[in-house]
C-alpha cells in the first residue's frame, strides 16, 4: 500500500499521473495537491482526496503528509523553461525553495520523493548526441539551473539523511490531456492540436533542431516504475537519463502528413525558445536507466502520432 501526495496535481504531468496512481494504489490515499486557482476538476476531483499544497509553504506540505499518512511525494511543481526565463526569481522559489521544503518534510516524516529533472539540465558544453548519463551539465537557463540544483540537493538528502529520493530527466512530454505551459518543447504538442483541428501550424522552433521527446504514457510509467524499483541495483538516483525518440520539426511534420496529407506548417522562429533548444542535447543515452531499473519505452514517433491524432480528432469531431 502507498499513500501518495502529488504536488502540482493539475499540471501537465500531475493531472494524468494522479489518475494513473489512483488506478494502482486503490487501497491507499492518492492525494491531489493543488494551488488556489488551479483546483482539480471533473474526474480528478471526484476520484479521490485533494488538498491545497503550495510548495513554497512547508507547513502546508507537512500538514498534508500528516493528515493522509503520506509515504511518497511526487513533486511536480515547476515553471517550464521559457516562462522561467520571464520569471527567474519565481522559478528558483518554486524549483529550489519548494524542493527544499519537500525534502525537509520528507526527512522529518520518512517519505520517499520523486522530483523530475529534464533535458534542460544540460547546456551547450554537453555532448549533444547520445548524451551520457554522467557528463558536464552547465545549463544556461534558470529552468536548467533549478533542475541541476534539484538533482544535487536530492542526492545530498539521500546520502546525508537517507531520504529515498529518485528522479528521471524527462524529455519534452507529449500528451492530448493537459497542455504544457511555457516550455521549449511545447511545439511538439501544439502541432498535433493544429493538425487535428485542420489548421496550419506556425512552428516556433527552426528546422534541424533536434530534441528528445516522449509520449506521456511512457513518462508516467517511468515515474511509477522508478519509485517501485528495487534500489539494490541503483548506482544513480538523481537523475536518470530516459529517452524514447528524438526529432526536429520537419520529421514530426512529415510524420503527421502521412495521416493528414493536407496539413501545412510554416516557420516563425521564437528567438528565446530557439536559443534554449540549441543549448539542449539532441538525444540522451538512457543505458543506465535500462540497466539499473529496467527502463524501456513503448512508443515511437509513429505509434505516438497515430494515438495523438485519433484522440484529438475524436475530441474536435473531425
Ligand atoms: N518540456 C520542458 C520545457 O520545454 C523541458 O523539460 O521547458
């Protein structure tokens, strides 16, 4: 049995992860933590407990952990990369100050903690192709700075205090359920919405810019499997490279055209997002995750494209 608190339960990952965890830990509490203004709605609200947890408020985290006897915290609160450049102080407050609050509560109350890291933890000096697990990080974005700090802090709390911290470096995550907000990889979600609605897509990322991407079902499995894994084989903890596909805008555009021949795309490159994308790797080497806890992706670009278009066309009646 697990009693789980999801901080950021109404966000892009949280909204789906909460529902999936509720399907698995049916005998425990899976508590949707949210901030005022981002309340759970519909199925997410009806299917289990929810409570206000602002990650910048350590007492609120501690109260929720006590009330629901939480043993595992999924810490999904963050500002994505482009919005973090607009609000760097807030990005630090949530990404690092918030994580510190979570780790302190976890230390005092004996919780395990999952905190996502990202391809954004790498920078321009990082080897671009098949980026190794252990290599230079040196990100240039505030998003990346918070992610690297989070990796270091999480490993520190494990080594120093024995807090069971675990993490993966997520690629850009693609899903038809909840939109991401303010990320550099968001174009790879938006392009499917345009295609499914029969609209032309204006791409903010230049042709030839490769980034790692992943379909949400694989990302959710990664977040659950790493927390379920026997840590005996762990050499790493914070944070594991995981990967499933890497493409540039041309590749995803042509893949979508296989299913929507009339779909059209033009470029209007956003200098902020383009600069961030160019500082990130093209593709990560996920050998350590495969060896240390059995990570294996299920979706490639073709399988993801078929599923995304089917689900979104049904939603838009097309
Ligand atoms: N999807 C994130 C972003 O684009 C990267 O992890 O900011």
